[in-house]
């Protein structure tokens, strides 16, 4: 029995998080008619992404002078038991680290599945576990926050790799001056440019980080090259990467190694990996 899970299972404290709930099947052969997500108490607000053929429903409660979202749901659609789909919500994570459990109630034409159990230490795995998110420490230098540092896994014969991330600048203009990591002999900033129909890659100096803007380093744009890898990058592992900014200073981030086919978007990368 496959479980309802989150596509991205870890995220930084205080970051914007796209929660992709993966529903792999119905209830004992019965089609799914509704999905309700109960938000952990430490999350104040969430916005559900509309789905064609489904009706959105949100429940809130008063918390002091503010209003907190407690539940988000999709109903009125029909997801056959033999098919899988994803239900997405946007939210801001708390500033504290640790595990967040999301209870998900799956209503089917016949019966329901309440994905709410929390695994206890030294106990057997629960039959209907709640999707869990590991909230990790934030990577911050001054007013700069580093979001989603990741890399693609490499094969044994591959001598170079790439690292990618988003730089969110909440302060004044800055520059990324250099990068370094102990997993390769050299670590460099590179850019991608088009010459006619040919894309070329070249080493660059400092990367401008405009005030109040975000700069994405991705496979098809600015990125970090890992040259002469000391060992293959294995999916599921992490490695340290130090970034030095002209004004904000230095910060070391933990880079998550994702699948060799990854594009950094969990919803797209993992869609075909669901087990029926």
C-alpha cells in the first residue's frame, strides 16, 4: 500500500513552501472524491492551488487579532483508484526546525483513508502515516537567504557536476564573489550564453544580486560548476557549499543531491515515481 506523501520532504525554516501532496491510489479500489489537509498549528496560512473539476474549501479560526487557516480541501472531483494525482498548497513555514505532520483525510466513493498516524520510536511503521516535512535550519547571510540548494546525482565516470540554488535578497544590492566545496578540486561560477543556435558555458566573476530581488542559479542559467569531483554525487546525500558575498559575508549551505534527471521541481521530478 502506497501512502499519501509530500513530494519535497524537507525545507528551510521561515521559507515559502509549495506542499505537493501525492495521492497514489483510491480506497480499496474506490475512486477518490475529496482530499482535506489539516494544517499543523505552527502554520498560520495556506493557499490551495485550484484543480480543474474540483472545488476548493478553506476553514479558518481566530488567533488573537489574526485569522489562521486550519484546513484546506478539494472536493467534487473524481480520481479513479488506479490513477494518481497531486494536490498543491502554498504556505510559509515556521522559523523553528523539526518535523511537521500534515493529517490528510481522503474521502472515496466507498470508504475513506485517514492519513494521520505518527510513527513512534522503536515501533512498527504505521499503516496510515501522516505526510511529514522536515523543517531544517535556514541558510542566511545578512539579509540574504539561500533557498533550495540542490545538485544532480552523477555517474562514476563523470568528472564534473553542477549545484543550483536561489538567492533571495531582502536587503541592498550585493555580489556573490566566490563559491567553494570540498567535493571537487575546483568550484566555479558559470554562465550560459547563446551564440546562434549553440549554447556555451563560461566561467564568470562576481554575480550581481540586485536589491530586493531573487536570483536563481539553475541548469540553464547561472550555475555552480563542480570540477574534478573527488567521488560521484549520490542521490539522497548532501554536501557543504560555501558562498561568499561582497557585503553580506559568508554562508555555508547543505546541498541536497537529487535524481540524475531532476530539474529541481519535486512535483515534476517525482510524478512518475509513484508506486501503484
